[in-house]
C-alpha cells in the first residue's frame, strides 16, 4: 500500500516537472498530457498504452501537414503580391529537414525527447520528427487556432528571419523537386559522364518519358542544376 | 445614368446566379464573394483587381496545404490503430492529381471554372487546381472549422469509398516518391538497358549519391518497381 502510494507520488511529481517544462515551451498548460508524452517519444523508445505500442510516428504524420497549412496561410497573408512560385519556394525554405531540426533545438525540445538509439543517421531526424509530432499534439489537444498561434508566436516571430530567407540562393533542382511534390508529378534525373573533355557531365530531367530539361557541366551536380533550370523554363512555358 | 443602372443590375443578377450556384456546391452562402471568383479563375483567364492581375494560383497554393491537413486529421482519427506508413499511403491515394480532378467533376465545378485555353495538357490540371483553390477560398472566407466540415460532408462522406481505397494495389515507386516528399529527401531513379537478354533493364534508386535500391526487369517500369521495393526495405531497415 505504502509502495503504491509512493509510486503514485513519484509519478505525479514526474508529471509535474513535465507539465512545467511543457508550459515553458508551449506558452500554455497542456490539457491531454498523454498526447505530448507520445509526441516526444521516438520510435526507439516506444511504449505500451492501452494495449498498443505507441511512439510519435502517427503524430508526426499529422503535425507535418498542420505545420504546412499554417506556414502556407502565414506566407499567403505576409506576401499578398507575390506569386505562387515565390510562396512555394519560401515554404520549402522553412519546412525542410534542416530548418525543422534547427527550430526544434531553438525551442529546446532536444533533451526532452525520449529515444533509445545512438544511430547517427537516425538521430538527425529525431528532433525534426518530435517537433512535427509536437505540432500534431497541440493541434489535437487545443485545436487549429491555438496551434496557429503557437507557431506564429513561438516559431515565426521568434526564430524566422524573413529578409534572410528571401535572399537564400536559388537551387533549381530543389525548386524542381518542390514543384514535383506540389503537382504530384514524377520527375527523374538521369545523369551520365560522356568522356574526359570539359563539361563532360550531362543530365536529363524526365517527366512521363519526355526530356524536359537537358544540362551539361563539369560535375554531376552542375549538370543537374543546368538541366533543372531548363526544365523549370519548359514547365513555365508549357504550364505543365 | 440609365446605362450605369442597367450595368449595375446586370452585375447584380450575374452575382445572384453565381451565389446560388456556389450555395449548391458549398452548402452555405459565401461571405467574401471575390475569393470564390478568384478561386474559379484559371491563369489563362486572369483579370485585374485593385491594380493586380489575379487568378487562382495563390489560392491553390494555400488550398493544397489545407486539404492535406484536413485529410491527414481525418485519416488519423478514422484509423486509430494504423501506423504512419498506412496513413501516408491512404493520403496519397486521396490527394493526388487524378483523384482531385475526379472530385472536382463530382462536386460539379467543371463548367464553373473561368479559363481561356484549349491546351490539352493544361486543361487536365485546371479542375484539380480550381478544386484546391476553392478549398483555399473557403478557408479564408469561413475559417478552418468550416472548411473541415465542407471537406468532410461534401467530399469524404459523399465521394470517398474507403474500403475500396484501402484495396488499391501497392505501387512501390509511388510509395517511395511519397516518402521522399514527406521527408523532403531527394531521390533519383537511374535506369538503363544492359543488352538483349531477359531482365535486360536495370534501375537504381539513389539518395545522397548512395544506391539504396537496385532492381532488374523486362521493362524500365518493372525494373523501377523492383528497385523501389528494395529501396523501401532499405529505408525501413535503416530508418532513414
């Protein structure tokens, strides 16, 4: 009985600390604590809840989409005179693996994530996944308006430098991939080396078995950038 | 004066019909009519509003993200015991070009879209773009809850057959592309023919200059499917 009581107190004190720490990160008190516990649990630290193995993968699926929606709304309103291409590019500068990892560290969830892995490749996605899952948890716990406010107040205003983001160099391959994601098109890059001469790399961009961009360069990367740039021009001309 | 009055009446009667037709599609009366007018205007029929050329491209950018968020939330709740991979696959079966075009036709916006083009390739995206833009317009006009309700009531319940969607055959290349979109990874397919023998096509799936899948087949398509399947196994094993 005493042991049970002690365990109960310990559990409560652990939750107490968890709630206080969450309050710092979120700016509000969570209602359904279990959602946040799941959000901060990497697959490697899965646990059993009501007979099901749980971790943050499902919440990450949800949070990823919610984050995209909020960022899209924000950009739509922030840049009323910019065209869709600019908005898509800006969104991809914010919602990408590296940036999300950076944001996860900035809002200080890194030593807050339950994980039991030391794999270097995996660990690089642990924080961005937890960050997206946290967005999913807030959305389910408090609704769309509240998660919008959280993202605006705690992420956008505090940690995003828009003049700097606008200036990031154009990466044509990224733009093309972003376009393919937006339009659900399947693009392929075919690259090959064609001898020892200068400009000896050739790259093709292919959609539906049609070459829509062709580029040459001194490296595979350069050839791909040139092919992607040509493909983007083709796309704009023919309004794929 | 009389002409002005007539023009005013004509405009109003045109708006009246537009409102009635919108009411049928939406299930509610629109508040900000201009949003819906923009949503149903393809780039080819752009017009000038307050000194800016407008068409539905910006709203499509927004609506695409909002639709993804609502469908993700819906699937998250509909399938409480399914893992993230299943949810991602289901979402990609709903939110893809062909399906959206089909839905646009089902909710009868096809003869409602302003467009001035006869290009066959373009026209194929006109309706899905307008559909997404309409979602964006509802979101801006009425908010997230209302657009959620619209998508649930007018799209999901009426036009989506979940048992059928669940049964759609696995396409490994699509799954891989879906994964790359979700994780913002850059994947490449390299395919080549290696002679006149059987299984003479080889396909590679490459991430960060590393081959993560290799497949052979009697056609490029078959080789790619095999390579994609192997790549998916690699991804799951190494938790990319």
